[in-house]
């Protein structure tokens, strides 16, 4: 027997994780008073990438 989950379930779990991570990042960023641009500069990431993370849109080849 295989322990593999259906792809749709894995994708759903990944999407939920991405959204939860985004909410947490936005909350912590707001608590520190940083803008997305400031956080991006500190993390050496583009502001648009920070925005995508916060919106749960983390495309990295796995949806």
C-alpha cells in the first residue's frame, strides 16, 4: 500500500500553509512597523516577493 496523498490534497495543504505563513509575516511586519519595502531590503528580497508571500502566492514549482 502507498502512503501517498492525492495531489489535490497536497496542493490544498500547501495552499493553507502558504496563506498561514503570509498572515503571520504580515502580522509580524506590522508589529515592527516595517513596510514591505523596508522588510525586503533587510531580507535582501524584492518588495513584490514579500507581497506575494503575504498574499499566500508562493509559487516555487509546487502549488
